[in-house]
C-alpha cells in the first residue's frame, strides 16, 4: 500500500491535464479510503483553525510550515453523510446558490446576501461563481471595518458581495494561474493564482473548499474577505513611507515603469531600516553605480506572483537577476532562505504582490570581489589586502579573478613569514582576466598580476589551483570572478630534484635517484609527477642491510623508486575525502590514497607533510618506504634474484663483537598460571626500533589465562599494552633497570673471509686477518685487488669502528648487521636452565624470534608447550647447569629441537678470564644426532656460546 501511495505522489507531481487542485483532492481522498466512501483527509495546524487537504509532503512530514498537525476526516466537496452508514455515501442535493450557503456553513454570507437584497439574484437564472467568505473570515475582519460595512447599508453590502462574484461557472480546474477575472461589481478585477501544491488563491486569499455545485453556479469557500487591490505596485510604494529609500533607488535606476507595466510580479521590498543596516561605503557605491544598483533591485523582484497564503513549505523561486532563493514559512511567518525577514506580507496590487523585508539582499553581481570575500569566509585576506594598499592592482575598467584563501588557511601560517613579501603574496591570488569555473580545464595555466603562471588540476570532485583547491563554486562579482580557496597559494620556482636537494632529510633518496638515473626525470621541467618522498629516517627504518642490497641491484632499486612515483600531479585536496582513491605508480602497481579526519594516508603510510609544490610536480613526505601489495619487502625479491652463478662471488658482511653503543634493551618476564595451578616462567629479551610491537605480541599471546608480566629496562609501558594485559585478567609490574649506552676502547681485529663460487659449482674460501693501525689502508688494498665480493667480515676484539673503516665495509659487501651484547645468564647450582630460541617464519618470508628461559620442576612440560603454542617454528636450545641431562629431558630436547648446546660446570673464572666446555648436539639429515665438544675461554664466553648456538656447524 505504501508503494502505491508513493507512486501516486510521483504521478501527482507530473504535468498531465489534471489540475493541481484536483491532484491534491485525489491524494486526500486516497488517504481517507479506509474511513468510507467519498471521505477526504484534512490536516489542521496545531493551535490554529487553519485546515488543509493532505498532500504527499504534509502527510509524510506530519507538519505544515514546520508546525505539527492533527489529522481528521470529512466529506469531500459535493457529498454528505447518511445516518448509520460509513463515510459520505450520498450526493449533496443541488439547490440555488443562496439556498446552498447554509448547508455549507456560510451563514454570515447568507445573512449579508439577504440584507443586500441579493437573494433573488442568487437563486435566479444565470451562472455565477461565488467566492464565499467563511464565517471565521467575517469574524476575523476588524470590528471597525465590519461596522463601516454594515453602516453602508444595502448598497455597501451589495457591492462588497458582488465583488466576490464572477459571471460564469468556473470550477477549480478552470481557475488558471495568472487569470484576471471581472466581477459583478463594476467589472472590478480579481487575481487568480493556482499553485503547484494544489492551493488556489483569489487576491492572495486561499480557497479552502472548492467546487460546491449549485443549480446556477458554483461556490468556492474562502479563508478571508476579498478587498480591491491597489492600482499598481508603484501605488503601494507611494503609500508606504517606510519604503521611500527603495522608491528613490528604483527611480534612480529608471525601473519604475517595470512596477507599473509588468504583470504578476512579486516585490520583496526592503524597508528604510533595512537599507540603514548596510555599511555607508557599500550603500553609497551601489547607489552611485547604475550596474550594481540595477542588479540589486532585480534581485528583489520575482517574475511570478507568490502569495504568503500559498506557501506551506519550501518553494524555490528565481529572481529577475537570475539568483535562486527559497520562500518558506515557519508558523505564521514567511521566510526567505530560512530567515524570518518578512515584516508585512500580501500587499496586493493589480499587477502583483509586495512583501516588505527587514534585510537588503545584495546579489554577488552587485558586490565587489573583496566585499563578497569578506562575507564568504575570507575576511583575513580582505583585511591584509587593505593593509598592503594594493588597490592599484585592480583597474576599474577590467575584470579580474580573485583566489581568496579562507580564514582557516592562515591558522598555520605565521604572519612574520608573509610580512616581508605580503604585497607580492597577495597579488599572486589575483588573475589578470575573469575566468569562469566553466572555462577551467586540467593543465591550464593562468597568469596573475605578478606575471606568474598558476596551474589548474581537475579531479573527480575537486578543482585545484596549484596547492589550493576551490572550496566554494566560482561567484560572479561586479569586478570579476571570486573563488574561495582552501590554502594560501605557493607558486613553485624549482623542479622536484632541486627542491629535494635543498633539504638534508632527502640525502639518501637523492643518492638512490642518481644511482638509477631517475634524477634526470625529476629535473625535467616539462615533466609532471607526484613523488612520495621517503626521508632519511624512513630509510634508516628500512635497515642498512636492505638498503645496501637495493644499491647492489640497480633494477630492483629502480623498481623500488618507481613505486614512489606517479605520473601527473595529485595534491591532497584532490583526494576524495572518506573514499579510497586508486593511483597507478610508474612501477605499474597501484597505491590507495585516503583522506579522512585530517589525515592523508598512502596505503597504510601516513603522509608527514603534503603539497610541496615544484614546477614539474608535487612532493608528499613519508617516513616509511612504500612496497607493492603482495610484496611487503622488496629485499625478499632481491635475495631471490642474487643467487650466485658459477664464476661469480656473493658478498655479505657480518659484524659482531663490537658495536658503538647499545640501544634500548628490555627484559620481560612472563608468568603464566597453568590449568593445574602451577606457574610457567618465560623470559624474553627484546630490543631494537620495534620494542613496543614485540612487547605487544608477548602480552597478546596466552592472555586468555592469568598472566603476570614484569618489565625490566628503560621503557615506559604504553597504555595500549597495559590494557591488553589487564583485559586478559593479568597484571604487570615494572623494574626501573636501565641498560646504559656502552663504549669500548681497545684494539680492533678484522677477519675478512672471501667465498668464491667456482665454475663447477664448488666454493673456495680465503681468510685474511687484519689488525693494527693501518686496517683501513690494508682493507682498501684487499678490495682493490679485485676481491670485492666479500661474503663475511667478522670484527673481533674491542674498540670502535672508525667512520672510514665502516664506510669501506659497507661499500665492499651487500649487507652487514650488528649484534647486541648478550646479558649473562647464571643458572642455579645443581639445576638445569634451558634457553630456548624459537624462530618463526612470517607470511611475508621474514622471520621473527622468541626467546624463553625455562627452569623449575616442570621444565619438560614448559618445553612441550613452547613447541605446541602459537605458530610453528624451529627450536634452538641452550642448556646451562651441572651434570648430565636427565634421560627423559635429553630425549625430549632431541625430538623437538633443531639443535642444542650444553655448557658444562667449568664455566667459571680462570686466571682473570673465563673458561667453558660446550657440547653441541645437532640433528643430521638422516635423523641421527652428532655431538661435538668445544672449549671456550675469554671475557666473551656468553657471546661465543650464543654464536655457537646460532651457527649451523
């Protein structure tokens, strides 16, 4: 049923032969169909006597003029009730006009008709359309006017009533909008308006019940008394002193003839008080400028008659100046564009209607660009314009285009930055010619009054000029065109490459661009590119080893850089807010751009600084390198592509033992309460740039059980991680134990191992031991000898690597890494402690490690849990403690461990140093085990044990 009514509403909005009033009545009948035959739905405005037939809008909104309504049902015109039956099943009997007045409830009109001697005429031969005022209408007539009417006697009453009669039968559908009908009172005219909402008015008085047939005509019930209108609209101006300023302005513009000759006009007439609200300079300029004055006056005239009584919702109208406005209502108030500025309404003339208003509505075409900018959110720009005194840049006989930055655009721009060049900066926002928004196209170059060229960029939902996008559609002003833009426009002077070279934070990116030759592309002034530029910090996060691998593979490096480049200029304002914008890079893959809640994001990388404009593109600064979807690490692709061929050498560098300093180190002890109530303790050593992420993973794993986490080290626990721990029913504590930066002094020993792949696939290894004060020179000679493909450089001894030695090592191999100093672990006497290193392969091919320290009576149970929990991985186990391992524990370790190392009880101080015997058991490919014994000594026993446990010997 609801669908049927919706379709009816659509049909009623159509334009076939059925009149608007007939459509309204049809909808009203359909809504009352359940109440019985020939019933109509009526909505009464709460708190008033005003009733309206229900329309589609008023029914669904349940309001009229924003006021709530109550619904009732009554007989439709021409039908009556019969006792005991539903609805209105009977047709009203036809009688003469006079006889039909009482059944319609128009008893006051019947009485006045009788007193005026019109009874015989109204029931006699002929056809008359009688616009009959309701009893309420007569009662609302001011008592003074009613007394005067009655005192005039029979003639006065007769003239008044005959002015409500037309000498022909006209049904509501015959009353056409704009009709002027002669009445029986000396052919005096009445004005008919038939509106699209179904309302019919006579001299702006609403017809409330139409089409009540009689034998000699038809009765249309009115909501008021008809009065003869003024001769012309000019007459209304002449008779209202409060409109004298408007009258003078119309005479000055030579437009008074319009108010005398044109028909069906609506004049929205500003009062004298309204004109006084305008700034004196603005009013004086408009009154002295014929073009602005005519535009102003035309903006207050509508080429159709709009009576207030016909406005029951928002109605869109267009002024003679071509500007659209909304006539609406709020209770008894008539509104314009939502503002209750109408003082007096429905002052009717023979050629139109006047509504007086309390504000002057100045159209854009009557304002200067600066006047309009000031009232459109660009007041700061206008104030600075006046302060700079650059009115000479605007010639009165020329049209310009103003690009006025909004007030918000100055929030992040210090005034001292603008002050030295304020005049020049402001002139950059004035174009030499008037440019309509319909004339703009992508790639267009617009010249400003400084002689500079500004580029236009067109996007799906944005139009941008350089870095600033248009926030308000172009407005045509008296002095040209005005656009409100979102940012202060900055005109670039240099290419992308020049701009990069001016900033130290892009030194790594510049080096890589030059290695691939892409620097020439970014230096080409004829190019057009968007560059997502990683900073030095971004490449530091990538890692030195990966960076060196990229440098060693030009094709992969170029692919990596091309993924940060796109053809064309994409500024931040061109990205559709709240939507995913897909952009194809020069690499061939795509990136997703989003702009939401003030953040500009590329894939999952946040842009740190956007819209650094260059003459051949734009730069967006990022602090994390981009990688294609499905290939989270370019370096993993490089590793696959650099398998050494016969006769070639593969290079890698590993530095161990010495590092300039130790960064943050955190020891995490995680206690998990098992189902049987026993505790399991796991110890993790975490360090590096992603400590918080590692801590988050440790807190997440097993948090469904009771977990207690103790953190030792110089790291504040992030609130997010605290919540993770607490949500799992766990607790956390912190020990303020700081691991300071460490500096070593002493000698440096460099061992260089060169592995060459022979033609038959075998390998040959050479070892060179370098020490002394001339390590740098000897290493340079070694690399100059052609042996540049170095597999490993091991650093032994104590002391810092000099910057020169570090540079030589980095340039001589594909990668190198630094291993942090291992904190000693001292097992309890007579017991065994297991240090388990679990290596897990991630989905992207990289690996991550988890370290557990196990001790106690349930050590076997803890070991099994580590193997079974979470993701599968390989276990490398180090055993500390005295005596032989229990047989059951040894078998368990051999069955689940990839390899294990056991340290003996002679791991003690010896002649100022330390000594240890280590047994390492390794699982062979055939499933058997091989055990080797190592004797270790020196101050770095722990480090040697760690290296031994990680090696595959």
